[in-house]
C-alpha cells in the first residue's frame, strides 16, 4: 500500500513526529474537562497554530486534534453525533497546513481509545468498537489524513478492533500502545506481546510502537523490548517530556529540550524509525530533537545503563518481558534525574 508515510519511510532513516496536543492546547486556553475536539470548529485558528508550531519546529508528521473524537468519548460532552464531522474538520485543517509547506509533511489522523472496557471484562463488544472507530476513521479520511494513527491503547482487543475498522475505511495506519505499569499496558500487555500481536493482524500497521506511559527512560526500554523480538516492522517512539509534577496548580513535565534531544538520538540508535514526543513536549523540545537527529552520528544500540545515565531512572525494576528465573543484574533505580 503506497501512501505519503510509506514513501517517506522508504526515503528516510528517521522521521520526526510531533509533540503534545493537550499540553499545547491548555497553554492556549483550553480548560480541564473540555473536549479539545470542539475547538476544531470553535477555534480552528488555534488548531491551525497547534499544527503549524510542530511543523515549524521540524516535525515531518503531526497528529490531528481528534484523539477523543470517537462517539463513545464525545458522548461525555453530548456530542456523540458529531464524531465524523469533528474528525473530518481536524484533518481538513491539518491538510491545509501540510499542503502549504515546501517539503513533505504527513497528516496523521489521531484515534484514541474509546474509554470503554472491552468484553468480556467490560460491556463494549468487538462489533460496536469496530463501528465506533470506523465512523471516526471515515471522517479523518474525508478530511484528507494521509494515514490513521491509533495511540495510547491498553487492551489488545481494542487494538484489533481498530485494525478491522481501518481496513473497512481502506486506510493505512500506525498504532501505539501505552506501557505505564511496570513495562506493561494497563491491561497487562508487554512489548513482546505487542510485537507478536501486530504480525497476526489481517490489516497490519505500517509501523507500531509506544507512546505516553511514564517517562522517556521507560519508553526507551519498551522500544528495546520490541527490537529484541526481531521485528522488521518500523517502530514508533513517542515519549513524554520527562515526569509529570504538580506545580502551582497545574501539571508540569520536567524534561528539558536537551534531555529530549538525547532521547531522540537514543530512540533512533535503539531502532525506532518514527520519533516524537507525547505529553509535555513543546515546540522547543522538537527543535532540539530535530537538531540532534540531523547532527549527531548514528551510534550503537544503547544499553539500559546508558539510557538511565542519559534520561534518568526507570520507574520500575522490570519491564514485564523478563524470565522469572532470569537473575541478570538490572540497572539500579536512582532518584535524581539528570537535567530534570
């Protein structure tokens, strides 16, 4: 399947994705509890600015403001019937931003979790999940998204439903999960589990990987977990800018632009192809990441010790993929974070 992203990956060793959506929108005035997707129609100028900031900072790919744009999530705001419309508009604004550039820029249609627990543990059936995600996918496709981008998923059942929905929409896609509980997703999946799962899908993603989670160190360990499975599929690394801290009434991420530059190079050397930031990642972080990727030579695959030395300690001693009988020494946790 030929598309803008697969063409870019064929021509490039690495691709810089964007940073945070929520963090940047809060800085523009979004209130906690409001649906960011409503800004696609209420404040399209601010969404255009969001996209432009990432591209101006060096991003080759940015995600649309549609993370919570499915009917299940929008129902919380009484806007469930506007799912297709709001996703379409988010992509239309993105298409305009990308097409004005004198270099290729990929518009990735963001699709987040439904917010419901899948059966049999919860009430959301596979069929309904496919229907919900298909509706959003069609909206993003109509708006001009080059590729669909599933992110922050915890349950394998929801990941599989999305793959089916995107096949119905006849769209290429990428998909990341969030590993935030001792190297596992909230529903218990490890990096090794995910690497195996994506290859069994009927409609496979162009790239897969991890986003959000805890800090950049943990995400890097997850990336190494993907690589250890011998996957030949491009890997996505989209880590948070440090660790969140509550400061003066709001959440602040302690990762500096220099730390994120180190993270970007480590992610590239570890084997990731698409590298970006998640929560807390601002344009100034992206600029430093771009500069580092362009100027620092490719190095050997980093060790766990090198990752913690550069980015800080892991949040847990293990990542879920270790053998119970394995007594291999693990890097010691440290409370002090370099540059944080």
